[in-house]
């Protein structure tokens, strides 16, 4: 197994920080994090499990997170389509051909858009804790406790106080997790890594200022996705309740739905890996 390590990759007007593990000759699996999340959302042990299964695993920092190009907090100089363009550019640099996309939350939305608009770049989709980008009727809103949290989230920490930031990040993880909870060893390590690697943690909030913005392209319909697709959704997702995952899987031709008992709106926690990792290796085997 070859550990490629971390480094910048120029994509359009930005540099994206990329981490890759595994043999570059194997099928490429690109992990796409959610809104305001850096690559640290994807546990290194999960990446290693996929690499040990014969995959070349790439994770990256979205713009305004981690070590990628970061602008002023509160003043994003881009629109919501930038995340899709960044992934398309990254895939063209790294793969030059179809790659397997694994996206969580916003990352799942980005992956759907790339599959619809650039199918030549996508070998398969795995959509985790996400919702259809279009073509599906009304779906239930967040759970009441989640609505309250979204309406009155915890105040921002002192961004220079490492422990305060770590605790703030973990509080957010717990708010979105299901009964399975978070990995109490991995999650703090990821939060510390996010603090230590980020140019400006406050700038990650720029994502919330641009996602869901105007899109002048054609209307989206997930029924047009033509690649093998796995939908992974928790029974206790407080942001996108299970009907979102069910509708997504029902609308994409041939998609498989993997329902994870007790999982919330989160990257699958370690306790689910005995089920989730084999499913990921199966869908990314081509």
C-alpha cells in the first residue's frame, strides 16, 4: 500500500489540500465531506480500511476549510456551485477518468450534481445522510430538536482557543448524531486535527452563506443518474429523516438502500463499519 500523503492540488482559482492512501493503480474513491467540514470528517482508519480492500482513497479539504485556499470569514468570493466545480477539477487532475464518489450530507449533493452533469467522471455513487437534489416530491423536515438547534445554535467559540473550539465542534457532532453516538476517541482527534490544520476556522462558516443559492442550470432530477448507486442512511437522521434516503434510493434507477440502525446525520461511525465497509468495497469494485 502506498501512502501518498497530504499536499496542495491546483484546481481553477484555488488550491485544495488532498490526502491519498492506497495504490494509485487501484479504483479511485473520492470522499466528499459535508458543509463546513474539512477532510478530517473522514477518519483515517476508515480510509485505511478501504485502501486495504484494494482502493485508492482520496479525501480533501473543501475551499475555506483545512489547508485549502481560504478567504475572509463572512465574505465568500464564490457561489454554491464552486464546490461542484472544485470536485470536477480535482477529479480531472487526479483521475482523468471515472472515479467512485462517496459523499456525506452536502458532499452527497455535490456528488449527485457531478453524476448528473459530468457522468464521464463518475464510476459509482455512495450517498450518505443526504437528500435528493431534485426530481422528488416534498420530504419531511428536520426533527423538532434539530429545528430548535438550527434556530438557536451554540455561539461561536474563541477561534484561537484550541480546547474551546474542540468542544464546540464536538457539541455539533453530538447534536447531529443518532443513538449510536460519535466515536469518543476518533471525534476529538478529528476536531484537534481540524484546529491544528485550518488556516481560519471561522471561514468554514462561509459555506452556509452560499449553499442553496441560485442555480441557472437545468432542473435537476436524480432519476437521470445512470451510475451504480448506494444510499446509506441512518434511522435517526435528525436533519434529513429516513424518508429522504428512501426517496433517493427509489428515484435513482437500480440504487441500493442500506439503512443503518441508530445512525444519525453523520459519517458512519466505527461501530457500523463491519456493515458499511463491505458495502463500499462492493459498490466501488468496478
